[in-house]
């Protein structure tokens, strides 16, 4: 029998199980959304399973509203999970606060086997130790003061109500793991010291509960942000000591602001929900996030989720920090807005405009205004700013109508502008209501510009129609507004000059 060559585990079809394991202590960060996406893509591509586990053992900082926001954000992006909170699964429950018995069992086991111990050191003692080590030029770690306390003594102190945490007896060894993105990573665990793994038997820290759950939930690959890289050797040690299987790791590059500093609220919105509120489309965000640290083989930039599943390759994720380029996101969003059909775009825009713009009575105007502005929108929210003049003519200063454009001091040539506006009204009046479209209007008015001048006619026309310094061209605006409203606005301009 010929043996088929063994595929590396990361390429094996099926059997792959990955997870997103957020602590619900804040709104879903845009960077975490990328972690979700990369896990999701990997699972889909490998025919594997994607698990959503909520790591809420820090009861003081975890809040249901954050859990809700995480779930909502993932659903909005269309990144669904195969097992997890909300839907359950074979290895549930998927909320760590509902799994305390499991962690307690393992914590007890470690204490019984003398692989973990109670530590009674006060904050002040720990800080004192830290300062002393720093003063000696050493990297601070736990001094080991409680490491050798007798079990009976510790139990007695606990029974008497003394407060303690549980520390893991970190073996002094060398841990080596092969990060799928960063390659071989070696850590001397002597530098880590005995780490706290739980505040009590029923209050584990995520370094511990996560390591336990990755085993209990049969996770094969941990794909998470680089900020977790220092937790990996700790979790590997815990898993080794408990006799768990080894996992594969992939640490995603940090996301940086354009000045290469760590992405922070000071420069950019960090919550996914903020981007949703600003009118970014989930498809554009997914596309953008995929390119945040990952590069396809060619120069292609627009990817549907299906294309991403096909092309995504964990080996093409870069090690260097990925710059969050907001202009690129805006550009991508504009591309996706252009791709939406009229009906769909209108429905989405309705969330971003005053309700009266979306009324039945305004339906035709709204459809036309969207068509006129579609190419100029970068976000759905842009529409309101770009198109408000269609719904209500803004009040403007008469000098807006002046051509050539004036400096502040100059006086508008009222007589000439008035005369030009009157010529326009006369011409526009000749176009029948049924023929009142961009092409016909353009044809008749452009022939007049040969006599009266292009800027002389088109500028006051466009300004009178929009009340704005910038807008789409006058023919398009007239088509959107219709004959009656066009004439009304031109007469307003005449009044302003009279
Ligand atoms: N719950 C932790 C966090 O949100 C750990 C995540 C992980 O291990 O992927 O940062």
C-alpha cells in the first residue's frame, strides 16, 4: 500500500477547531473583529469549526452589554460561529462563568499534586519585592515567598478567612513553540516566575481558564493578537503540567495608527460599533480587515467573503505591525456602496437620514437623490451631508450666486446675475415637464452658454439650485428636483438679488 504524504496539521481538512475567546470587558474592538475574521476564514477554509467562547470570569469588569455588543458585531459582519453562546454545542456551556466546576476541578488537582499553591502575599509585599528586584537590575517576578508553605498551614489560613490567590509553580525550563506566523519562539520560563492563575478556586484568571477550555473544547489552533504572545508559554506550561495535548498558535500582528503608534482611541475609533454608526458597510469592513496584516498573492483589493475563504493563507500573514489606513477603508466602503442596488442602498441609507426624507411622499426624490450622490458617498452617513439641499434649500448669501467667484470684499454684479438667471428661467420653462431630464436640459442650456458664457450661466444656476459651494452639476440637480422645484429655487435667487 502506498502511503499518502502526511499533510501538516494546519492544512488537514476537518478536525480543525478554532475559537474567538473575548473577555466582555469592553465593546468589540475593531482589532478583535480582525481576530474573529481570521479565525472564521481559517475554519471555513479548513472545513473546521469556529467556536465563540465568552471569557467572563472577571466578574467585576465583565458586563452583559459588552457580551451583547460582541455578539451583535459578529452577526453584523456575517461571521457566524458553529458552537458557542447563543447556539450551544457539544462542549458547552460556552460562557466561562458557567464552567466554574471544571476549573475548580483542575485547580484542586494542581494544588493536590503540589503544582500550584496558595499565596498570601499582600499587595504591599509584592510591590516591595518588585522594587527590590528592579533595584538589583533584575526583571521582576514573584519572589516565591509562599511557594514552600505547608499545605495544612495554607488550608488553615484559608479556613480562617485570610485572603489568598492561587499561584502556578512555574517549572524552570525552556518552552519552544512554532508560531504559524512568527516561526520558532523560545522562552526561558525561569523569567516568568510563579504566576497567579486564580483568585480563588471559583475565580480563575483567563490565562488558566482559557488553557483549560482550549483542551476541554478540543481546540486545535489558537489564532489571536500578538498582545497575547507572552501568555502563550504560560498556557503551554499549564497544559503540559495537566497533561493536555499541544495546540498550534498563530499570533496576529498588532494594528498600528498611521504614525506607527499602537492604534488608540486618541487617533481613531476603536470600537467596531463606531464604524457601523458612521455608515460603513459590513462587507467593506470584512474586506478591509482581511487586508490588515494579510496579503493576497496578487494586487487584488476587493474580495467577497467567498473569495477570501478561497485565497486566505495563514502563511501570508505578516509579522510586522499592520497600519490601519482609514482612507483605504473609506475607499473600499465607497466601492461597496456603488455595488449596492437602488433598493438595498435606499434601505440602508434610511437609518442615516431624517425620517421625513424617507417618507412615501419623498420616495421619488430620495431615489433620485441617491442616484445623484451614490458616486460621491464614502459612507452611508455622507449622504445626509451631501444630499440635504435636495430636501431643503439651505439659506445662502446672495454673493454665492456671483460669477466669477468673489473675494469677500468684492461686490456682486447683481444686474448681470439677475439677467442671466432670467435667461435661464425662460429657457427652462421651455422644457416640458415630461422631458425634464439631464440630457434635454443640458442640450438646451449648453447652447445658451455659447452666447452668454459658461461660468456666467452655469455657476449661478448650480448655486441657486443647491445653495452650496459644491454639489453635483446643475443638470443632474434639476432632474432630481423636477421642473417646479427648479423654477421655485431660481425665483428665490432672483428675490435675493432684487
Ligand atoms: N479572553 C482573553 C482576551 O479577550 C483571551 C483571548 C485568547 O486567548 O484568545 O483577551
